[in-house]
C-alpha cells in the first residue's frame, strides 16, 4: 500500500492536506534587510508540466504551513529547508512537494524560505540562514497548540545546502531566552530529530550526546556532494551514541528530492517513514 500512497500524492494532492498559509518569520522587516535593493526572484525550472520553481534574493524569510487533515494528524511537525547552494532555493521538489507528502502520513510540513548569503549582491553572512532556521523552530513550538503539534516531536529536514543548515541547527541550539520580550524567542530552538538528504556538511562537526537523532540519505554517484559528507556525520553520531540511520543508494545523482525517477532512490520517503515509526516519532492513529 505504501507505493500506492506515493503515487496518489501526485494525482490527488488536494485531498491530503489543508490549504497552506504563509507567515513571516520576523516581526520587523528591518531585522532581515540586506544592503542590496535586489528584489526576490522566482524562476520556473520544471519541464513536461512539472512545477519546479527556484527562488533567490530572499530578504523576507517566511514559513509556508501545510497542516494535515484533522483525522490524520499525528502531532509531528517538520521544518523543511530546501537546497540550492545558499544561492537559491529548490522550493518545490525539496519543499512544497515534500510537505504535501508529509501531510499524507499525518505530519505537518513547514517550508522555510530562508535568507541566502550566496545570492549575488546580497550582504548576508552564513549566520543569517541559521538564525532563520532557529527562529522557525521557536515559532513552530510557540504556536504548537494552534497547529495541534507535540512540542517534543518537532524536527527539521534539509536537502543539499539545506542539509548543511539542518546539521548546523542540530549542533548549535539553546533552550530559549526566558527574559526575551518576544515570546517566540523564549522557546527552544533544538530540533527533536534531523533528516538530511544528500547534505553538504560543515567542515567541523560539533556532535555531542545531546545532538538530535538523525536519518541520512544519499546516492553514491552524486556528482555535487560527496557521500563522505553523510558518512562523516553518521560516524560522528555513532561515536556520540546518538541514534542514526544512513542509506546510500548506488544510483540517484544529486537533487532527487521527491522526484519519482524510477530509481531506487524514489523509495527513500518510505524508509524515512519506517525510521520515524521505529524511533517513536511517528505514532500511527
């Protein structure tokens, strides 16, 4: 039945999730303004009727919220960080499409449109996307009751450069600033679990026993990001005795996202579902 469910997602997506909405991450746009006056740019890259948009020059980061139907809701929420080398975001195949699939198994998906320090002409440092990721985690926890989420089952999923961002968020977090005037900043920004697909990875890893459990997936023939990135992080997790699972497929290249290519990599969401169930993250209704 699982392969059938994935196939139905393409044909009948509207039957599996509520109408998405979008919220800005930061209350004041001056907080995230770049010295550049370049406007946010969207590009359609899809072929044969497939929507595959890229977005660059982001200066107003936001979250697009996909909530599962009430009868399917499991209380799990996942913040999605698309890849694109911190230059653009592959917002559909590594964001919106993934959120729709998550809704089909009862998980709320939050597509993070984060600031991009490598968009030409933008003045951000690498701290900007990390701040956006941490803010997204705090926001989801702050509004967990509204979105019917369990605050102890809020994770992050990242692809390529988004995987680098998720890894950094998993290794750099705090439990919230209790004295902060902004109630969002009082919430924890520690992800409860990490999901990394063909991730780029920081050169230095600061993995401890408090690093969240992780699921990693990659293809051996990836021409962009070496599988060494995934294995290096996986081995660091094992050494710290953090639960981790790694899948390396023979073929699949880079950027396979939610694309149904006919290759074995297309089944990775099912392996992820198994892992989340085994870890007690996903509890069937």
